[in-house]
């Protein structure tokens, strides 16, 4: 399914259920930085793993906490 269609479906369901919703877009292969998904250096791989393991869950937690406080 195309990302645009998934985003539309996500927000449509949230609206139908009358629930607030936030969508995060995660880009694994950032063409702006020139860092490929395959063949990255060890340092790039460690940064990617840390972001997926620590930063992304922290962002999700913060968004959920803000959302909970606004209800």
C-alpha cells in the first residue's frame, strides 16, 4: 500500500473513532545525506541502530504523554 494511502487510512480511522492521531514518518535511506541503506560504515550503522532502539521509542513516548495530557 502506498504511504499516502496508508496515511489517509490512518487519519480517516482516527477521525471515525473520534480519537487524536499522530503519524511518524521513518525514512531508512536518507538520500539527502547520501547514506545508503546497504553498505553503510560501522559508525553509520551504530547511529542508525541507536536511533531505532533509543530515539524513536523516546519520541513515541513523548508524543503519547503529550497526547494523554491534552485529553
